[in-house]
C-alpha cells in the first residue's frame, strides 16, 4: 500500500468512521506490499478493500470474540508474511453503495486469498450484510459486532 493510496483511503474513511486515525496509524499496519483492492471511477478512488497479514495469536483472539473493534491492535501483531490474514476494511463512498461494488470487491479479495485463513470483524449493518453473503459467521461479539471467516 503506497503513501498515495493511504492518503486516499484516509479521505474515504473520514466520510464514514467517527474515529480519526493518523497517517502513521495506517502505515504501521499496512506495509508497502500489503494488498488493497481499489474501486475507481475514472481516476478517482471511490472504494477499497484492504487486507493485512497478522500473527496467528491475534487471529485466534479475534476469532474468540475478544475485540469489538481493531483500533488498538498492537502493531507488533501485524506480519505481512503470515498466512493468517485480516480483512481490515471495506469502505465505499456513499454514492457508490448498494450497487453491487462491495460484493465485487469482496469476491476479488476472497479469490486472491483463497489459500489462506482470512478473518474480519464487522461493525456496521452494511458490513454484516455484505460478509454474510460470502463468508461464515463464526461469532456474534455484541449486537453490532460480528466475526466472519472464509
Ligand atoms: C459495507 C459496504 C462496503 C457494502 O458495499 P455495497 O457496494 O453497498 O454492497 P453491495 O451493493 O454489493 O451489497 C451487498 C449486500 O449487502 C446489502 N446491504 C448493503 N448495505 C446494506 C445496509 N446498510 N443494510 C443492510 N443491507 C445492506 C445489499 O442489499 C446486498 O444484499 P443482496 O446482495 O442480498 O441484495 C458499503 O455499504 C460501505 O462502504 N459501507 C460503509 C463502510 C462499512 O460499513 N464498511 C464495513 C465495516 S465492517
């Protein structure tokens, strides 16, 4: 994930997440080589799906329902070479939602990582609806937070 992509992702995230994160926060969890699937309208980035490698310990903790969000994941638990993957975010600008683009981004992501374990935490109704189509619900952490696995 290049610096330029991180800056564009930050702009998209600002439109949805209440919490604000610094460039450093993104960079520490996204190596230059981290995979991001991008949705463009002409030359403008309008959505993305991002995946990070994480250590097996963190993977199992997420799976057990330990976390309600990922804001405070320890940077040391990220490892781009790990076979355990974390779908850290799928976010699409509002004007482009509910048109099937989320499904396309998720399909591409799951296809690319099909040989790996991939886990995700959903924190929104849209996220739940999307992941519930293609992944297995393995834990309901709270009324609005769920864990999905491939
Ligand atoms: C989640 C998100 C990526 C889904 O993308 P999308 O392009 O709207 O998804 P799709 O159009 O492919 O729709 C996928 C399914 O989810 C459903 N869905 C989408 N948004 C929904 C919502 N807010 N509430 C309920 N269902 C929803 C669609 O109806 C569709 O179901 P169907 O295939 O049975 O008709 C998009 O809504 C988004 O960016 N939301 C803001 C960020 C976010 O919540 N990210 C996930 C955090 S865990």
